[in-house]
């Protein structure tokens, strides 16, 4: 039997880097920091839904916790005069303070200020989280799922960087009594090739008759190590 592997985790350390970058001195500190990271990601996923966020990266230094949010619409998060980013930073700080790890609540020594960085992403149609939310948005507006899938795939394939796309939706499609899965694919999506730059995302569309799950795979070509190519030439 084959095992389905997450396309991002499958390529960690080869063409992908970790989304949480820090070092823990003790096992208890490690467990606490993992819980804090998970809480921050859950909060931002709910708080920034609809802001076209592509990824959330967390870095820790001795002085601060740096949260890097990559989005195609930074203006929605930053707000007028930076009010939105200041408010969001305070909310993330409250989330960090509310976490109680295995060793109890965080001490003053463990409390680090949160620094929020927002980075703009160009060509959002080549980012799977944005595409997944576009599909969810169309389904929540009561559009037929076939039309949503077809229009979204055409938008994605119109992008130069994209060489293949695959979108799968499952649930009570069209309000049917029995749930089913439908899929649409264009181009190539080589999941087994480690050097293939495949972006993957999951999303949910909340409809009156139930939740519809959405999965998106986008293939953006192959990534080669510059050192290898230069030595071969």
C-alpha cells in the first residue's frame, strides 16, 4: 500500500525550508514553543481569512519572536497608517501570553516581544493558498462547483510560472445527499519528483448544508542547486 505524503514535508531540507526556525535548550521549552507556534498559526488562520495569506513563518531570537506573514494584499493587514498591524501584533502577543506549557505559564524570562513583518507576494494566482481560497469564495457565493473549478484553473494556467495545476473538492457538492469527490487537472503535477516545486494547500468552504474540503496542487517547474549546475558546466 502506498502512503500519501504532504508535498511540503516531502521536500523539507531539499528545496524547502522549515516554517518554524528556532532552537530550544530543554525538552520542556521545546514543547512549550511548539504549542505557542501552533496557537499563533490557528489564530492567524482564523483572523486573516480572506486576506490572501500564503504562508506564516515564525523565527525566534534571544530578544524577540518574529512572525513573517506573506500575503498578496498587505494593505488589508497593515491598515491605515499601520493601525491594523499594530493591533494584530498586540493580539498575537496576547495569544503567546495565554499559552501554558508543560512547565506551567511562561515566565518573564521566556516572554519575548512579538515583531510582525508583512511581505508582499507577486503573482498570487501561482500560490496554492490563494487559489484554494478563491475556490472556497466562489462556492460560498453559491456558484456551481464545475464553473468555479474551470474558471480557477484557467486563471492559474494563464500565469507564466505555472506548468500544472490540480484542484480537488469533496463533500456535499451541489447540495447532494451523498458526499463525493470531484477533481480537475491541467498540465503536469509530478508529486514524486523531489526537485519539483509543488505548492500545496487545503481550505474549507462553509455552506448551509455542510463543509466542502478543497485541495490545490500547483507545479511551478523544477528547482536545481546553483552549485551543481555551475560545477557541471
